[in-house]
């Protein structure tokens, strides 16, 4: 049995230790790939597999999840496409936010990678921010020393906002995403900067006042099948605003439109949605 995280100080130490660990092994992984690339006669499917695995390994415990889509192409083609999602493994101070990390979305296309196209391996930044306090509370309140465990908690919200291209203007200044076991407390950032995940509350630890405030949202979840809704959104007064379905498993990048607010490419590419 894992030893219980003793408090906020230990949770902070775990978070910062994970960040140091990423930076310590990151250069090793990149150097190993550079050597493999030099030794290869050309970029081939074997090198593509190594590159994708090393990309995931670089994010380490900050990798929230990844999914590989079925192979494509004609005949015996072994090429594939994949997406991964991670938390940027670095706390950065931003005005009006404080120390936070951002949600990162990555795309891999083995065919384009082998052809040397920059869009074969591309990263996208987002307007989703995770406050240090949020990350610390996830570790402390759920006794989880793995940052990656956060993925299953935040992904339904992120997928819903991206796939439906929900405008930031449609969100309240304060938004509460009520799940069956916990509540994500978020805040709309000034100047349309994005959405900040501020903290997380365990349903089992709610005060009597909070139980009353979120009773309508919890009742919606109780009355619905587990496979219907992942969460319910409320405003600061506990008024139900909308429901969030369970994750669909669809490609996030294939759903982007030209006016998507939530995700922007870190690498310029003429094929931003990677539909081909």
C-alpha cells in the first residue's frame, strides 16, 4: 500500500521532484534519438516507432494519455497516426495567474515523419492552465504520487470544450465541473486568456454548505446512467448550466476549425488539422 501523502508540503515536494526528474532525463532521451537518427540510413517505420515512444517517455509522469488510431494506407502499409496529451513539465509565472503549467497536445503521423515533413511530429499549446495549487491538491487529496493520474479527471472537460468549440464567452467567470467523486474548480482568466484549473474538491470532503450548493448537479448524475454523463457544470451559485458526456475517443486535432480558441500550433504547419 502506498504511504499516504502527509500534507501540502510533501505534495509540493513531490510535484517539484517530478519536474526536476523530467529535466534530468530529457537530454538523455533526446541524445539517444539523435544517435539513432545518425545511424539510420533514412527515416523508416522502425525509427518512427522509436521516435514516438521517446516522445512519450520524455513527458514521463506528466503524460496524461495517448491514443493511436488504426493504421492507414493501402496494402501492407504499417503507417499510423497518434495523439498524446500532457502537462507541460514546467511551472511558469504568469501575471494574474501565478505559477502554472499548460496543457499540451501532440500529434504524430508516421508517414509524414518518414518523409521528413515538419507536420509529422507537431506539438500544440492550449488555453488550459493548471495552477500549482491544483496540481498539489490532486496529489494531496487523492494520495496519488503520479501526475498522470490527473488525466482521467480533466480530459472529459478538455475534450468537450475542444470538440464542441465552446466559446470562452459562454463560460461563467467561475465554473464548477461536478463529477461523481470530485469537483474541478475553474476560473475564466482575464483578457480572454483561457481557463484556469484552480483546485479540486473531493465529494466526500464537502462541507454541509457545499453539499447544498451542488446538490442539484449531484442529483443529475445520480439520476443518469454512468455511461451518459461524466460531469455537470454549475456556476458559482450551484445552478446547473450544462452536462458533459463521457469522452468519445475522437481525435481532438481532426476536430479543430480555423477559429478554434483552445488550441494553437507550437510548430507552424500548413496542415494544421492533419486530415490527410
